[in-house]
């Protein structure tokens, strides 16, 4: 028993009839986005140097709009499950040549079809977890940078260049897998900063004790 035909695959589709480009040229670009997610496919078509990529990009956006309008599926959850180009009507023209002869000009057209479907739940959960981890990493780096600048400015006002570094501790928290809620991350950062402040205070007390002993 044969499998499902390409034009019978389930999904939300958009079709462009009688596009003024040959099917061969359209298929070369369609091969680049087949199986890609919507965002990646849009980027490929945007930076592709083929003229037909602009036409295929409009068809892709139309399919995503159909999915959102008809089924309520967000564009971030879609991927290109199938895309193909069929031969369309060929326009025949004539060009005069030498000695009273004529040469036929064939103006090819094609029908472009793009089918998008919702990604599996496992893939969506994996992507969301990766995005959450990246956001937590950026947040940790931003907080560490702000704390470092504050420590450096305070040390400059105090007339010393020493400032406790907590970047390594904050980045270590993220590397250890602590990518939970933002409140948990803030608490971890505050804990690291408190520990650094305690260490700084102890070092100051030790330095003061050494000075008294020397006196």
C-alpha cells in the first residue's frame, strides 16, 4: 500500500497559482525550507538571493496566517511539513530569426504549495526549555554586570580599586542547572552577594586587627 501523497498531506496550506517562474527554479528554493520551523524558514527566504524566494516567502506567511486565523495556532509552533511546485501553463511566444524563420519562446509558470503543521508537543517543550535557559543566562549576566559596576563605582569613591567579584558565582549558579523562576534566580544572586559582603567584612576586620597588633 502506497503512502500518503504529497498533495494529500494533512496541515494548513497556501497555494499560489500560475506564478511567473519555472517549477525547476521554485523547487530549488523549496528544498531549502522543507522540514524547517517557521522562523528558520522565514530567515532562509529573507536572505536567499533567488528572486523566487520573495514569492515563496509570501506563500509561507499566508499559510501561517491561515493557521492562526482558522485553527488558532501561533506561528512559533509551526513548521514546513511539505512544500512543492507543480508545472503550470506554458505561454508560447515567437521570436523572429534570420532568413524569415521564427523561434519559439516558452514562458514557464508553476503552482507553488506550502503546507505547515504544528510541531509535536515534545519538540515544543524542548524549545521552550532551551529559550527559558537562555533567558535565565542572559538575566544572570545582566545582574552580575550591574552588580560589578556598582561595586567598582563604590570602590572608586572609597579610593580603592578592590571590588568583590561575584560574576563567577552567578554564572556558576546558571551552569549548575538552576534555570527556574526569576525569583529563585534573584534569591541565588542575593545569596552570592551576601556571601561576598561577609568575606569582604571579615577581610577588613582581619586587616584592622593586624594594624592594632602592629601598633
